[in-house]
């Protein structure tokens, strides 16, 4: 299915879209603590929207490896006022809430978000799937081995591609049985994977099209890029564009990024390949 329904708007994902990242956290791996005032948040969001972002992904819980665990109350205090602020300032905005907690998802949708982006695919909150069924909003389910606190300690697979596809096939069947139709998968680059696992999944991304749901890819400035090149996350924009381009060529429908302008350029270049002969 190439369309998802966001607040009554049918979004056509047959042409890849860009999701801009807005971290309302003090400790995210790249931009933690960057947006501490309403003015900063509105300026950043407006920039991403003007550069072509279709979605803005708001997160209040840092999921970097070894991140500090915070309470549900603190997460709500971080994200709900920001969602309300963004909806007031940009009435047409399509906000994704990045959370694994069903109550945060529920309250965020009521505050004006329209997509739930869950790093745990329901594994960290047993009420998430039923909440999505009640809300009837698009749901992004990501593969992660373990939790953000322990996922990178010793990730092992016999066949990472096969195991992640099997994981999604089971989850998608469960979600569809609940009457949830707008589903998007994210293989979870860097979430319980070694560098080799990450590049194997990037290489084999096309195989995930067999699941017949849109694919979201989030490799923006991740360590799989900068560690390979011996640089820092701040220096990894060029590497991000290279990886995003590979993901697009392998069937990605949504790029989740810190840098919208450059991602939109990659989308336009890859789109041109499909209309040129």
C-alpha cells in the first residue's frame, strides 16, 4: 500500500518523502539539547518544512545506545506542549510522535500528532497495538534487539535479514488482525546491530518490499557512517546523503533525517532516474 491517511490527508508514498527529526531531549546522540526554547523549536521546524519535509518526528525520549531512562511523566512534559505549539503555529503540519509508550502515543495524537513511531514495535508496552487500533493512525514499527540501554552490548544473529523479515511478518499479521492498515516498517539501523549487520540490511533493503508495506529508513549521522569513516556525527552529512541514496535506490519510501534539504536533493535525483530514458 503506497498511501497512508494522516488527518484525512492521503499521503502518496510511491514518491519518497522526508521526515525531519525534532529531538526534545538533552542527550540525543547528535542534536541533544539543541532546541531549548519555543523560538528555537519553531525556527528549526519552519526550516525543515520550507526545505520540503512532509513529516516532523517529535521525540522526548533519547534512544541512543546507553541512553538514560526517563519516566512517562517527564516524556509527556517534554512532548505534549511542543506538539500543541507546532500545531498552533503550523496548522497543516503532519507530526509523528516518536515513543514506545501507549499513553504518550494516545495523548500526543489527541494533542495534534497524526503518526506513531515506535522503536520497540510494541515490545516495550503491551498496550501499544490496541491503542493504535483505537486511534486508527499510521504506525511505524521498528526492529530493535533489546532496549536502548542494552541493545548494543552483544547483538548476534544467524541471518540478520531473514530474522528481521520474520520479525516483521509476525508483527504485521498481529496488527492487521486488529484492523490496523496504515503500517510502515523500519529495520532499525543501529538498534541492536553491529556495523556489519547494518550494512547487510542496507544492501538487502529491497527484500523488505516483499512485506508489501512502506519502508522508513533512519541512518542520519549514525555511527555506522562516522565510525566507518573515522569522523564524527557532525562531519557525517556527506556520508548520510550517500547512505540515503542507497536506501532510496533499494526501495525506501521515507527518509528520517536531521538535514532535510540534502535528503530532498537525494530524493529528487533518484526520482529523476525513474522518469529518464
